[in-house]
């Protein structure tokens, strides 16, 4: 049988693409190596842009509504910057991803759980997909197989070394201890090279994690995590043993193509992850929608050409991701300066919250941040130096 589209992977990007394509009446077959619901290591904070993007309600799986962030530098000098409006929603990935998968099933996509895609081969007029159980054919293949994507690596040539490494633990707290943490994220800078640590509240439990650039961390991610846990007062007395690790394939090249021949990639498989804070769920969902639009408009052509997907991604997603890349370089090369900027100009973070809400562009925010640094470089330098002396003292 020749399917219209085969989707490899049923995370947010793959499930969204399968859902949108099935709604349009296409014959869609989707695989995932796991059986749902399944545990997925991830901080699990959805930006408000996700709410704008999804055409259906997901509030039934939201575990906490976030209004801001409590920043710190090496677990010291707490700086709460809380907004009067929501910034995001915390979820667990097992429930959220399962919801998206069920939406794809309801739309008519054929779902094969527990079946791993092991390879693909583009042939004349179709693509052969090899799995752990057999072979299938489709007119187009969408790679949504995550950070270690076969399609991203072998077909599109993405560099698997361009990633951050992360570890996380989900800890039960109970209402008494988790209550005071509700409504806000804790983010600590300076605790790991080119990265940050976090505490994200959920329903009577918290997600505790840390992430840093692979080349900078040099295999010491668990040591950085342990040091953060020891310093962080909110984690005092907790027994943290069940720790999970994963890779975060961040955006790194605005010239990189995400479609070739009859194959394209979405989400993590296409390295569509914010290089500053590692937010990838929105970009996965939006790229899945864009992929579905391009494919559905061309699937019935005599000669299927999905190269327009490259142009769509370059136009809609790459400008923000490129600004995030520059933002990450600034913050992670000078984390103390970043903390000083937040402390002296907290209103800037409200502007960044608007970026997360989808009300302001990443590009404009980054440009304003740089202009403020250039306008008062010596003043910021003096405050930064005072911060250094105060921290060491």
C-alpha cells in the first residue's frame, strides 16, 4: 500500500503534522518507538504561543499556570520578576503528548505505537520506510524522530554534536511544600557553562533539571546537577535518585535546509529549538503545522515538490531562532552581566514575557537589549563588578 504521508515520531511536531494532514483527508501512517502514554524527560513549560497555535483546548492536562520567573545567580540573590498575566503552562509530557497523539488518531491518522523507524530510502516516486516490524511506502515522509533523528542526520545532514545535554528529576512534594512554588519558575544562571538550572512546579511535584552546551560541559553534567541540588534551599532534604538525561538539539544554522526530495523534518529532528532557553514544543507544533500545509497543497501533484517548506521555515521560524541564538551567546558568555541587567532593569523581562506570549518579536527584543547595553556600557560594567565583589564576599 502507498500512503500519502508517513510520520516518524509522535512527539508534538509529529502528532501535530499527523493531525493536520488527517484532517485534510490524507492517508497518514505514523510511528513511534514508544507506547503512549510514556515518560519524556523535559521541563514541560509551554509558552503561550502554544495556546495560540493549537486549534483545540489542552487545559485539561495543564498542571500549573506560570506568571513569571524567580532568577538567581549560583543559587544566590533571588530576583522574582512576576507578571500580572500568564506567561506559560507547566505540563508533564506523558499527558500532553498523549493528548496530541489522541487528537491525531481522532482525525483519522493510523497510529503504530512501539514500532521504531530504522531507516528510509527515497525511490522513484515514493519513499520506503523501514521499521522494527517491516517496510512501508509513502509519497512523502516527515521526520519527527527527535534529537537523535535518523532522518535529520542521514537525509538532511544535521550535525548531532550541535546540542545541549540535560538531566532532570521529577520529585513528589505534596501540597504543603509545592504550594509556595506554584505560579513561578525558578531559573539559576552561572551554575553550569553555557546553560542554566531550573525548578518547574507541577501537580504536587516539581521538575528539577539542568542543561548546558555539550562542548562546554565536557561530560560533567551530573556533577553540575548535584552541585545545584546541594546549593538550592528549595530542594533541601529531598532524596534525588531517579535522574534522566537527554539531548537538546538547538538551532545553529540559518542556512540549513529542513526538506530534501520527498523528505522533511519538524521539531527537534530539524534542530528547531530555542538556543537560549531550550524551548522546543512551540517550534515543534508550528513546524508540524507548516509541514502539513506545504505537503497537503502538493501531495496530489504529478511531480511532488515540497522544497517550499524550506522557504516557509526560513521566513516564519528562523528569524526568531536566530535572535535566540544571539541572545544565548550573550547570556551564557556573560551570565553575571545578564543577572545584573535583570536586577537593574526588570521591566526588560516583561518585554521578554511578551515574546514568550507571542505579542512581540524575538528580533525586536534582542535589538532593544543590545541598544541598552551599548547606551550605558560603563554603568553596567560598574554594577557587574559590584555584583562580582558582593558574591565573592
